[in-house]
């Protein structure tokens, strides 16, 4: 019985993240536009964009190889699997033990790896510039992320996300300096990984300033749709990750009844909306950095992650 | 078992002599490589058999060598692990060479040394006394040196060979000192006698330091790595694969054998230099790999990184062991051993792929290649598996060992020394940095060689490599996937070695559901490469099917968009130098990187020049001053060659007085 309910939970979670991801992207865009006193496209616009892209034909660069054509599906699959393993509204996911936090970071690394390779495939200068900058950002964001994972794992005594959530929700944690540092570091990493301002500008049309958009410049049609969907999923993944580690109280435990599930679902939705609004406010209140400023920005995350870890060695209660 | 293993080693050595006789024949190359492959396969089977049956260790003594000592050989679980590694790596390299060797210009320069090199490495793994160990070690060094000099007409090869010879000689000398200290006053050069000796902590520390220098110089530990990126690429590609994939592991075996088996307990602070050097080696190695533009040198630098990672694991194991936490020490040591195994698999695979590219195009410089995924599709697929594995990405094998190592790092709060508690997470951060840099490095490696448009005619007209080479690479790629998806089997296979060295092992993994890896306890951490692969395959396949079935499957080929300004010249693509630029800038301090732009004055039609120079800090800061000092001293001492007989006699007399005084004070 528990197996079946856990399997259902896992399935619901997978569909849920997929269904909500474009909406979150749309929400951030809408709030940003409103804050800039523009009308903005409807929140549902990303769904329409995806449907439109899916129906269009693919225009493939002459030189593109099979890697270019298969990468969108691989990137989407890796991101989706990662997003499905982060507890959103309930912890009793059937396959949560498949990969822990470290493996989750590495799964996103796989997606990045193939996206960067695809950027190199068409043999254009823009694809290369995007790939090389994305990998540079990745080399700094990934260690910072792992140090955050270290901090969390040292506090919770586990790298398994479900167990981390249960521990964090148990109230034994209290307010800790190290967790505060980890939160800031994780937010910085999330901003960089999702190509948001001030690291990258998702809305620009000036190609030289872009990283992520330059990499996927040659994509069109259904391939572009898969990549956009993967990017939305990644944003949702980071939001639910921050939510489930730092605000875990509303997540339904493994054996909870329907009402707790519904409450967990509602609060997850609320967390996403709040996260989306905060992200939009943050984005419009800063300007994009020069590319070679990004290492300083990510260096802060790296140092905070390391400090958070080391503080835990000074005192277990910090 | 030991008799078979020793017999195989001698057969390999004998094959060298046979190869020297038949080297002129047209079929010599196929015969020598085929026989080597067979012998190596049997060697691998012996190793695996030994580990699976958990057979007791066996010893034998051959009455050769020093009259009172003889040659002691011993086959135990640790030797068996490395014999398996050597067997698999040697067999793959030999099968590859059956095809690759056909293109060799001067096969008689390779054939007589190749099987002997394999045989000498086998003997190092079997040796059970210092004399046999050092003799085999030296034969291994000399034969690999001869193999490095295959293409001896190139200046670069000659200087690489010279540097290698100097460093190898230095390394063996240091090892000799280490064994001398271990043997103690009684001079027990037998390993069994060395195990019995009680040593003071200071002496043990000295031996450990000497082993780090002696074995570390062969493995490529900072700052003794300088010969490695010169020598490994200079050899023919199958020998490069052996040197990087297997010989560095034989050096690691020497370190593990002495430090974990013979030396006895060590103090906790002795793990600090091992961890620090390992972490620095990992980061610096992969940084240099990120900026180098020679395909085989990139791989050699990445070998240095992986050796650093393994040394961090070994240092952690030492730290845990000195705190009496054998189970955690077994976890760290297991991470190191598995990473050694994995590195052999993917590094051999990548060196073979680089060799295939070299054969097809005649080029090793990244900026002369490109677009080979169209011309060499099979090599491209196999190399893609190799780069995914080496970049430590799930679900392949590189990630498994990296993950195990991180699990060991996360256990560091249990260590009781504050120094280690601070050091280990920092080392973990450096390892994460190295892993991320490795991903960047291999996107560049693969992207510039196989993707994009061909940059030269040679790359435009490349043809797919031969079947033998593809077989060898395919086998290694398959093992990479197997070891990543079913890591439990490999861990259970290697477990007897940790049991022998630490009297502790990881829990058996074979019976876990869904091939999940549970190193400590399920509430702590678990990872299932099998399920990750399955999920990615299902969700990727299903989404592709759904999109093609219900959305659109139309496709049109058109020129690349490139923001409306596509340029037909392939030079406008991102190349090796431009791809490395962001990392070179960010890490400029560590690379000692220097960029200069020379702009012609207005009206002058000469092209502007952009030159990039990166220096190996170890070379410019340590070796250059050292060489200068040696030269100065030698020039000064040169005067002593031209003295009168009277002065020579007084010199001898003075030396005698000095030594006698010294002796008098000593007594």
C-alpha cells in the first residue's frame, strides 16, 4: 500500500513540476514587466510559446550533427529527473534514494555539459562564446553549490534530500549562522545557474551580453521548446530546493493524509509565487554585470559556503 | 595463482626478447601485440579470480638476485586489484595496438620494449622484497623511457626523454632511501621482515615523505609532475595510454603498499601533507589541462589531476586510520582504489581516441582539428563516453568514485583533530573545483576536436580508424558504463584489498535493491547509477517519442544563423585558445598567464598579434632556479679539474683529516 501511494506521489510530483515550470517563468516575466510599468505578456504565455515552438519545423544548421539533435532531449531528461527528486509538497517520494544532493548537483552538471557541447556543434562563434562562458560560470557555481551541500549535510547528518527535509522540519535545527550563509550562497548560485540578472540576461536581444541564449542560438522548433522547458524546470528546481531545505514545515511527511497533502501542495504553490515575485524584484533592482565580474559574485558564494562549513566545525550549534 | 602470475610476467619479458629477434618481419607487430593482449587478459583473469574466490595470499621465492635474499614474490588482495587493473589496461592497449601498430613508421623501436614494459610492471606488483621491487621498478622506468624515445628525431621528444630519465633516476634514488630506512639496522629487505619492525613516529614520517617524493614523482604529484606532460604524449598513443592509465597506478601501488601495509601505524599529522599535496595537484593539473592546446598533453595534465584526487583519498584514509576509524578509512581507500580503476578505463580510452585522431589527421594540436564527429562517427561516440566519464558526470563511472570520496569527506566531523576538521572540507571544496574544471576542460577537448567545422584539410579528409582500435575503445567504453551503472560489483571486487590493509570493508553492495550504492547507511546517502540511467533513458526517450508523434517532425537544413553574420572561414569558430580565455582570465594568478596584444600603427597593413603565454609555475619557480644553481655550482667546481698534483694530494689529505675528525667526534 505504501509502495503504491509512494509511486503515485512520485508520478504526481513529476507531472506537477512539469506543469508548473513554464508558469513560474511566465510569472517572473509578468511581475518584472509590471514593476517596469509595462503591460507584460500573460502569465500563461510560456505555455503558448512552447506549443507554438513544438508545432514549428526545425531549421538545422548544415553542419549540425546527431549530438545537436539529441542533446535537447538528454538535457530535458536530466533536468526533469533532477527536478522530480526534490521534495515539493511531500517527502515520501518512491525514488528519492536514487540520488542524493551531490548526485543532484552532478545531474544538473550533466545537463550543462551537453548544452555546452551542443553550443559548440554548429561551428559558430556565438555558440562557442556561450559555451565557454557557461563552463566558466559552472566551474565556480558548482563548487559553491557543493559547499552548500556540505553545510546542509553536516547539519542534517545526511545528503539524502528526504531525510534532510524531515530533519529540517523537526525543529531541532533552530536558527543557525551557518544555515544563513548557506542560504545566501545557494541563492547566489541559483541566480547564476538560471542565467538571471546580474549574471546573465534572459530577456536581452544583444547577443554579446548573453551566455545561455548565445549557446542555444542555433536551436529552433521542438528542440528549442525542449531546451526552454528544461530551463524553466531548472528554475523551479532551485526554488523548490531552497523551499524544501529552508522552509520545510509545510511539506507533508511520508505517511500523511490527503489534507496534509493538499496543504503541502497549496504551500508549495505559495512558495513558488513568493519566490517568483522576489526574483523579479531582485532582477529589476540590479544591473547586469560584466562577464569578468561574475567570478567575484560567485566567489562570495564560494566563501560563504566554505565559512558555513567551517563554522560548523567550530561549534555544532552555530 | 602466484606461479601463473609470475609465469605471465616472465612470458612478457621473454616476449620482449622474441620481439627483438622477429622485429623485422611484416607480421611481427600483430604477433607481439596479439601475444601481449592474450597474456594481459590471463593476468586480468588471475587477478579477478584471486579477488572473487578471496583466496589466501601466496608467496614464492626464486633463487635469483642477491644470494642471501633471492627474489620474493607475493600475490595478495592488493596486488590482485592492481594486477586486474594492469591486465585490463594492458589488454586494451595491446588490442588497440594491433591496428594502430600498422601505421607505425618504425615498429622495431617499439616492439622489443613493449611486452617487457608490461612484464616489468607485473613484477613490481608481485615483488615482496625491496631488491626485486626496485629492480622491476627500474626496468619499468627504463623500458618506458625507451618507448618515449620512439620518435627520437623530434627535438621535443629528446628533451622529454632526458627530463624523464633524470626524474625517474631521482625517484628511484629516493625510493632506495625509503626502503633503506624501512629495513633498519638489521637490513631486512624482505617485505615480511619490514612489516615486523617497530618504527618511531619520526622515522615513519620520513619514510612517508620519501615515498611521496619517490612514488609521487612517477605518479605525477605536484611539483614533481613536470616530466609527465612532456613524456606521456611523446610516446606512441597505445604507450601513452599505458603510461597514463597503468604506470601511474603502479606508482600508486608502491605508495599504498609501503604506507598502508609495510609502514605500520602513522600519526594523524602525516596525513596532512598527503591531503594538501593531493588537492593542490588536482586543481593545478586540471587548470593546466584547461589552457593547453595539444590534445595528448591535455590528457596528460588531466592524469595529474586524477592522481591528485586519488592522493586526497589516500590521505583521508590515513587520517581516519590514525583515529582508529577503520570503517571510514576503508571508505576513503575504496574511493581511491575505485578512482584508480576508473581512471585507467577512461584515460586509456581517451588516449586511444586521441591516437586515432592523430593517425587520421596527423595532428595533435586542437586548433588544427574540428568536425570529426562527421568523419569519424564511431570514434566520436566512444570518445563522448570517455569525456562524460572523466568529467565525473552521472551515470558514468567517474562520478561514482568522486561521489564515494565526497561521502568520505563528509565524515570528517568524526575526526578528533581540529586541524584535520578544517582541512578536509577545504580539500573537499578544492576537489569540487577540480571536478567542475574537468567538465570545462573536456567540453573544450571534445568540442574543439569532434564538433564544429573542420579547421584544416587534414581534418576535412580524415577517415574512421580501424576495427582493432574500435574494438579496444569499445571495450573500455563498455566497462566505463558498466562500472558507472553497476558500481556495487566493482566495489565488492576491490573490498578484499581494504579488508587486508585496514581489517575493514564497506558493506557488501551486491544485494542492494536496484544496484544502489549505500556506503555507510541508507539514511545518510545512497546513489543508484542504474536507476539514474534508466530514468534519463525513459524520460528522454518518451519525450522524444511524444514530440515526434504528436507535435512536429519536420526538419530543414539551412546555413547556420549565427545572428545573421555567419562567416565561412572555420577560423572564426571558437578554438582551443578562445574557449580557455574565461578560465585563463579568472585563474590568471595560478597560471601565471600573460596576454599581449600588438597593434600595428594606423595605416600599417601588418596584422595585429595576440599572444598568450602560460607557464607551469612549478617549472618557473622551482626547476629553473634549481637548474641554474646546479649549473653555477658545476661551473665553479669545474676549476677542480685542472689542479697541480701537489694540490690534489693536499685535497685528498684534507678530506682524510676531515673524515677522521668526524669519525672521532661520532664515537
